[in-house]
C-alpha cells in the first residue's frame, strides 16, 4: 500500500457516532479487562486502567492495579486503596497493607474494627502505628481510649522515641 491509501474500510460518520453513543455505557467483556491487566505497556497505563476499572466497578482488576501503584510508593494511590478496601469491608486486605507499614490502611482498619465493635482490635492497630511515630494514629488512639473511658490515656503526644507520651508501657 502506498501513502494516502486506505487499507480496508472507513466507517461512515453517522455510524461511528451512533455506535459511540449506544456503547458508551456498556461494560467491556472480562477478556478485555484480563488482557489489559496482563499487558500494560507503560506505568502511566496502570493509573488510567485502574481509574477506568473503578469507573466500571471492576474491583477485581482495580484493586491489584492500585496495589501495584501503592507498592511502588504512590501515597495518593495507597490512600485511595485503603479507602476502597475500607468501603468493601476487607479487613484482611487492610491488615496486610497495615502490616507492611501503610498508615492509611492501618487507620482505616482501626475505623473498620471500631465500627464493628472490636475496640481492643482497633486500639491494638492504632497503638502499633502510634509506637511507630504516626501522629494521626496517636491522636486517633487517644480519642478512642478517651471515648471508651479507658483510664490509660487521657492526653496524647509523642515522646522522642515515638511512643505515646504519658501512656502505658504497651
């Protein structure tokens, strides 16, 4: 074929407009999502693909893609992933991320545990983060302990070593 020659057919404008309009809201088949997940060509594609999967509510694809980005150090994505796992009630997913040092996941896990009535579990998660120097977790822990009437902690702050000031020796 020479330059300027069309190999195949061109779609009439009105057909393209019609197809675009009618198919816009349809969810692509699972085979497409699998191919997109398994063969991204550029790191930026991961972000676009994760956003598209979230828009179509294909969480089985979105969550692993968000994990990849979060594991690569993207803090905004890590926070977004923690929120998504929280909304799904995924304690195990949040715990894995929290155990790996993700403060957002730990705080969301504590929220989830507290909402479910597991205050000791929430206190334990927050204590670990507070001991690691997470100031937000320290405040959240102090609030939770005060709310439950726990006499171990009435005020908060961090010592130089990152442990909770005026708190018990955990």
